[in-house]
C-alpha cells in the first residue's frame, strides 16, 4: 500500500472549452465602433495635452520681502 491511498481523489481535469470560432456581424461591428471611439478619445486627449501642457506655476506667489 502506498502512503497516499486515503482521502478524497482529485477529479480529472476537464478539457478546455473551445472559444467561439466565428464572431457574429453584430460583434464585429461593436468591436469596430468601440475601437473608433477609443481612437477618438485618445486623439482628443492628445490634442488637449498638446496645447496647454501641464498647469504649472499656479498657486500662491511669494514675494522676496520678509
């Protein structure tokens, strides 16, 4: 008898489920629309950052007087 005889036996691994081989036209259209919106958002973000840059120099200005 081996030492690992007792206890619950582990179940065998189930085979991996195959993913969808084909996408429906609705899914393809949705992904294309999502990508287009993402690209537009990225372009808008780049445009906004490119003009003004980081907002530095604001806040309380201190004079040299004591």
